[in-house]
C-alpha cells in the first residue's frame, strides 16, 4: 500500500483526525514480513500502523495475543483497531527508545531498565500458562525436541554452510539430539521466544514487550538466555550473572520453583537460542539480502563458543566454533 492509501485507511477508521495534518514515516523493524509505520497527527498525537503479510500464520494472531498479555498484566502496546481483511493494525505508539537504545549508558542505568524487563517476563512466565487454559488462543507449536533439532540444523545450514561455506553436516549429532530430548522433557511455561533488547520498549518508566506473535509453551530459561546473550548488546560476564541472579530472585518472589539444574538448562537454552539466531542472520543476510544482519554473526558466534565450552557432552562443536571464529 502507498503512504497515501495508508493515510486514507487511517482517516476512515479515525475520522476525528481528518482535519489535522497527518504525516507517515516507515519504522525499520526486524527481519519479518511486517511493515511498521509511525503516523503523526498534528503535534500531539501519534500511533503505529502495522501492515502484515499472509505468508505467516502467526501474524494474524498478534492482536489476540496482545489482548491476552494485557489481561494478565504484561505491558504491551494497546490495540486501537484491527482490520483483518486488509491485514492492518493500528496500535499505541510507545516511542522510539527500546532497551537497545540504552546500550551505551552506565550499567547502573541499564540495570534498572533490565530489571523492569525481567518484571515483565516473570509476569509472563508465572501468569501466562495459568491463564492460557481459560481462553482460546492460537499459539505457535510448542518447544519440543523437533523444534530444538530444527534450530540446530538451521544453524548448520544457514550459518556454517551458507555463511562460512563449510560442510553443513551436523557434528556432535548424537549429543545435540540428547540435548533436544532433555529440554523436551522439562515442564513448560509461556515464553516470548524473541526476548531481546530491540523487542523491549521503555515508555513512561516501564518496559513493554513487542513482537510477541511467536508466543508459545517453552522453557523460561530460553527467554532469559535470549536477553543475557543478546548479540545486539555487549554484556560483561559479571553483568550477565547479575541479571540471571536477578531473574531467579524475582521468579522466587513470584512463586516460581527454581530447579537445581537451572544454570545447566540455561546454558542448553542459550546454545539453542544462539544457534537459531546465527541461522537467522545467515538466512536473512544472504537469502533475503539484508546484509546488516551479517554484522551480528561475530558477537553471536563468540557467545555460542563460550556456552558450548561449558556443555560437557559436546566434543566436536566447540572445536568447530573455535575454527570458525
């Protein structure tokens, strides 16, 4: 749709804006097929307009998931109007400052913002799975052994082979299958699935989650690993450990039981998350020709190398990562 058409669509849904000057500008966001626009109405009002495609089923469920999250007390943008036929969503504009925008601030400042983000994800992990049984919600397939194996192969195919031009045959295949089965055997909660700095907006002293259409049952440690091993932000080992301890403290206060193998599972989830991210960077950068995603491969690879070195059942993968790095 042209900018003029999007403005006309907006005025038809919000007639009171017809007499005001309306400006529209694209908002660059992620690697999905959704297009985001900021619509400014005069000097006082603005909203976000999302145009989504029909290639991914999850896009159609964004609104119902947003409403569900708001109902359980997780901060998300308010939905103003959804035109399912035109695949358009008008929602609250929470501003341009995400957690990533604070990456160069002192740790004391960032720590408070990370703490607010952890409040939101703990709320999701504690309330989400309890409330899901009481409503009809279309979610993506749960994290299971098959999905974990897909993430592993995604890394070998799109990062090792496509980006590094190396043999894509998975190494440590038996160990990786064992890890997938081990993670599959654990109790699940609702997880965001892409809980990283660019999907956490800071608005009026609160953290708000966005890009949550991939919500599904999974392990809490996967979300935590997505945040503390975020390739877009540099965290020291001490800062990362502090955030993990902070999550555990908040989770205990919220009534979440922390198992004895929490940190071991966190490493396994971090491995999975980083494999998925590296596969995505290779695919988006080379297949979708969004070259800026390739810039994040070194940071993600370094984190995967660090995590894989702590996983005792792995033998060949750490050597491969050392060779790639």
